[in-house]
C-alpha cells in the first residue's frame, strides 16, 4: 500500500492547529495520540443519531447500539487475533484493565508468600496494582532488571522464575526507553512452569502487529486513546479458561444472571466483567480507530515510524552533548534523551513555545529514572502522522534550548 | 524599600519589554542567578518542595520582625520565577506577606506555570512562603 504521510495528516484535524502562532509539532504520542476524523465523526454521529443503552432495551435503537458494540468487540478480537470475541473485555483503559486483573486474579490465585514478577521498566500502572495486591495478600513483588541499553536481563529472568511465581506481568514496549521486550520468549519460559503472563501493550499495539495467539500470552491489555481512539476505553484480553475461572472485579447491572438477596449468579464471559453501563460509544469509536490502522496498513505504519525513529536518533544523537536513554537493538517509536546537564523541564518549556509538544519528566516510570540516576528525560514519541520535517523542527528546538541554557 | 505592589508593577513593566516568549525565558534564566541560595545544610528533604518534574528548596530566616528567604531549584526557568517571588517577599513582615495579592504572574503571562497540574512545585512554593509568614506571625505575636 502506498503510504503518504501528508495525505494521512489530512485525516487528523488537530494537526492543522497553530500553537503560539507556530505549526503544532505533536511528538507526545506516547502519552496520547490524536484522533482521525472518522473516530471523531463516529462519536458525534452516535450521540446525534444512534444513542441508546446497550444489552437492555428491546427497542430499535437499543438493538442497533448493542449490535455495534458487539461488532466492536469482534473488531478488537480480529485486531489482536484472539480466538474468540468472548476473550475481549472492555475496560476504562490499560490502568483499569490491570487493576481489574490484579483484583480478580489476585483474589483467586495469590496467597501469602507467593511471588509476582514484573520488570524494572514498567509504567507505574503495571507496578502499583500488583504492589497493592502484595500488601493485601502478603505476597512478594520481584523485579527483572535491565542493562544500560534498556534490555531485560533474560538470565536474571530465568533465575527469578520459581515455584512461588504466580504471574509474570511485563510491558511489551517500554514507554520510556522504547525497548521491545521479547515477550514470546518470556511467555514460553513462564509457561514451561505453568505460570501465566500479562503483557502490557499500551505502547505496542498501535505500532506493531500484535497476535495474542502467536505471543501465547494469557492476558494482554491496551488503551483506546493511545491507538487513535477515544479516552476512557481500553481492553483486557484474557484466555477464556482464565476468564471462566476468575470472579468479576466489579459488581452491578448487566454482569449478572440472577439476583436475589441471598445469592447472585454471574452472567457469562465476557459480560460478567462488564458491570454497569459500559463506555459503549468509546468501544465503538475504538473499533473505528482500529479499522483506520488496518486500512492504513500496520506494516506501512511500522516502516514509517521506524524511519522517523532512525532519522531522529541519527540527527539528535550525533551531538556530543546529547545522551539517549534506551538504545536497545529492538526499539520503536520512542526517543528519550537529555541535553547536556539541562533540566528536562526547562527544555520542555522552550519546546512548548516553539509549538513542539514533547513529554518531560519521569513518564510515570520512576524506577527507570532511578536505574539511570536521573530526574527525568525529554521524550519524543512518534506516530503514523509525524514527518521528517517535524524531526527537523525538534532539532531546531534543541538548538534553541542549547543557546538559551548552555 | 519599595512597597510590594510597586515591585509587582516594576516586574510587569520589565516583562512588557518582551514581545517574544524566548526573550522572557532568557530573562528568567538570567534572573535565576539572583536567587539568594539556600545554605547547603538546608538543601535537604525537610526543605524540599517536590513537584513531579523540577525540585525546589526553600528556607526562611526570621530577623527583627522580617522574614528572609533563600531557595534553589534544579530547573533554571523555575528558578528565575523564584527569583521574582523572593524579590517580592524577602525582607517583609509576616503581615505584608499574608496580605499580598499576588497578581504579577498573571500579568506577565506565566500563569500556566502555576496551575495545579503544572508539577513544577511553584504553587506549593508560594503556599510555603505564606505558611512561613503565618507561622512566624503566630509565634511572635503571642510572644
């Protein structure tokens, strides 16, 4: 397929904006991505003409809405190649997915002295829910370290796996370093001991082909708003056997089969995990975003973003006063760096006034910053609509920061 | 010594000379050198006002009815704004500090630096200045 970034940019209305009278250069896609017009129109159209609560009413609008919602589930299933749409649970986002999983999985399978294994490059959302679980259950959180390049130490991983390990929870692509972790190998090593694996795909599913069957992970989570969809919607994929065994993480309407004051029986998978009125418009708009990615072509997107990262790494990295954090062999879409001893906050302020949006700080991954003994970094993160010219603007912004602060 | 509001007007006039944001930042970066630096022995967690991004340290001395501030920050633009705040508040009585309506930040276009989501510690810094004033006011009024 012919990938024309300038044509693609026309699909994203916000990219036309001027910030302080300068063209917006949006390089904060790791935090959230912008939305194509088809997603915005979908949300608008649903509210304007199609809105009705799902799964409850018998009337026309409700049936149509339910159908769209279940079609969205099917779209997600196909997007990550799950076996069945019953394995797709809609949540509020990656954080909601992991918290729900930690509650339900933890309640059933975690006991005192058990171990939960994560990596040292997790986003806080894949640390704190497990820490809270450990506190409740007197379980132990163990951490797989990584090297200076930002690659997991797989030998250490194998040493950490033991008879007490109950679950392994790993970030697929580091939101700070860009490292693509070898999740298939991680899963296979864990499965040799019968241990399930959660893969946090918040920074992966929008950039590379994800096939949960090939990966063979037990759980996979991601957010709508980082995949060109709306905020407040996300996905928890789980192998059906786990979802059948686990109890719901929230109680309420829709997730039940039968309710009396003595006893409630739960609805079937996946509905038992979707209590209350779900964010059905979010789910439907997310499906629209995933279709947009499919239509654009996952491979074309990956190739384009890989060129952007390569160009940015070469141009920015060639200066002696710049240190890049995260130089793994397998790396995508994210460039974390520091300019000399300039504080990232100062740099971010100056970038902002040049219309360049980047993230500065710890990126919700303080342990990564501690590993390198730094306060934070400047992070440029790329999406399918970014251009080489925008990388050039970023370089000019770096030049400006240098001239003001060095 | 000038009144607090006279100094606020001075600052507004100084910044009025700049049309361009970069010039404002350049000026703030220059000003950052004027901050009376906190004694290294006070540059510890007790005096740290922690934002998510830049760190700020603040210390207060009370002398003859007036409060004198010293501070530091690891980000220079933040430190430049601190220099302005210290220019306004240092050497004042607790009552003067408590009764100040701090309006210059808005007027020079730096308001975004003080929003609660802006985690540079400046909002907490101003609050801490007022806390010192309130504390000294109570301590020495009663005494």
